[in-house]
């Protein structure tokens, strides 16, 4: 008899014995063991938070004194609303994850001037 057949036979008999001794509780025991294993794995491998990074945003529909769009730098995430001063007025913008050609991200104006 080849070795693989012996191993499969041993596993089959072992699982049969386990199923017979635990009966209807086998599923519960396996579920608890899986939950405990998951908890132990996550506890031993904590997730490191990503440090905030400074990103440059282009405030769309703006123009500085030099004729170039106004840039705004922040560590805030996309979806945040900001109110920078542009041309003497405080305007409302929403930061996005849309990358522009110059490498900056777009900040969409939410108010009409």
C-alpha cells in the first residue's frame, strides 16, 4: 500500500473518531478554534498605521498673481472640506484623490463665486 493511501486512511479514521467523540459539538469546537486562531494571529501581527503625508492640492478655478492655479498643501485625507482664502475671499473646496498632470491632486470648488 503506498504511503499516500496510508496517510489518507489515517486522516479519515482520525476525523471519524473526532466526529464520533464530539458528535454535534464538532462544528462549534472548530468554529471556536478558528476564532481563537484568528485572534492570536492578529494580536501577534499588529497593523502599523500609515503616517500622514503632505500632499499638494490644486484649487480648481483659481489663479494666483503669476497666472498659475493656487496650490494648497495639507495632510488631510480626500473628502475633507477646506475653506482657504483665495483672492480676498474665503471659498469652500473638497479635497479629492484625482491626480492632475502636474502631480498634485484636485480640490473641487463647492461654492460659486
